């Protein structure tokens, strides 16, 4: 029997009622859940905003290096500005192209050690084309180029410019050299044949380096550049006499003389004389144009190797170490182009 309770118009109300009380309780619980949900969202949003504000505030408060320096000057009572650090002393990252050049040079040295002289020479050329002239690595690249090219000329390695020539009737070393833009001495050298020998047999096979030689002389850099076509082949240091006054421009190699006699102001100095400024060889260069306006000059050896790389007081022209002029003399024939540049 149900417990009696308070009734109104025949319906029970109060604690003992069943229908109406449960419905109100359910609506009250649902409202509470929504209130809690909105409260949590607001709390999370507040935390996120506080974190963002704090981060921004900290960033703004971090002082710059200049601000620290100014603060220190104020604290120490000095009003002088700190001297600017030269840009050359500032640590900088290696430019991409220079990094490539350093790797290229290193790989070229490895190839040279493996006796792959043609590949080493090509790597050296690429590195020379990237490094600045004042960079010590430029000179290292030149040294690699010179070593590799010398090996090729000595017959120690093949290159795309070398080929095998079969001796024909009437051939001599001089004729073979002239036919392929080089010299008899160069043909003998690459085949490791003594200069004293001149005998050839029909059908004999010889290795020949077919070069398209030309020279560029830089007074400013004190360098002579030997090119094979467009490709740099070797670089030689030179001395430049103060009396050398030939204009920039194109010349032609017209004469080659071994052990020259030096004649100067009615005096004559024989080969080997310490006063003979021409050294062991000279190459005579004349204006390449028909009207011959530019002053002719000589590329010659010297008995004073300490003057190489310098401007030399007194008479003379373009001087090279005797061993260098001897090598250059043996490579290039008469008639090639010589250019004087800045």
C-alpha cells in the first residue's frame, strides 16, 4: 500500500510523488553537465592565452647585443663607441661555389695520387676557375695543374689530346712536330726518346700531343699562362723589367733562340755570363698586325731566379726561370699567338 502524501486536485506532490519529481531532476542534471563543459572550455582558453602572452612578453624582453653594449657603456661611464670589427675578421660561412672548388681540388689531388693525370688536370682547371686569385687555394690548384700537365708531357699518362701516330716515309721528329703544332723535342719527350737520337723507322708508332698553343702574359700578376686552345695548361711565374713597355694586345711568336748572346750598349755578353740577362733561351714576339706598331719584346730566361715575381730595375723584358723557359721552349712552335694583358 503506497505511503500517503500531500495531494492537490487528486495528484500527489512532494517526496512521495513519482512522475513529476523525476523529470525535474533529469532536467537539472543536464543543465549542470552543459555548465561544466563551458567552464572547462573557458579554462583551457584562458591557459592558452596566458601561455601565448607570456611567450610574447619574454621575446620582447630579450635584449639585443647592441642594447647590452650600450647598457655596459652607461654602467661603466664611458661614452665612446666600440670600434667596428673589420668584415674580413668576421666568421662567415663558406660560399657554395668555394665549397665546391675545395672539394674539386681535393678530388684532383686524389686522382693525381692514383696517376690519373688527365682527370686531375681537369679538376685543377675547374678549381682555378672558381677560386679568387688572392686565395691560397688558387695557387694550390695551379700547382696541381702544372704537375699533372708535366706528367702528361712526359708520357706518364694519356689525355684526350694525345694519339698514336704511325711514322711515314720522309718523317723526322721536326716534321712530325710541325704537322701537329708542337716541336721535335716535345715528340721525343712524350715518347721518352733521347734528344740526341734522330732515327725513325717507317711504321714506328709514336705518341703525339696535338696542342693548339697560345700564351697570355699578365704584367700585374707576374704570370705567364700557357693555353691549349681555350683550356689552361700551365702557369709560370715571371719577372717584368721596368724598361718593358710593349703595349697590351696581340703579338706573334716569331723566333726561338737557344743560348743567346746579350748585346747592350755596345757591349756583348756570352751565354753563361752572370751579366747576360737572357739566360738559357729566348722567345721573340712581334706585333701580330701587319702595320707593326706595338714594340716587339722577348720572353727570356734569367740567371737571377730571385727576381721572378717582381718588377726588375734595369734592362730586359719578360724573364722566366731557366728551367721554365727551357720547358716552354720545348713545347711551343713559332707562329703561335701571344697576348699581353693587364
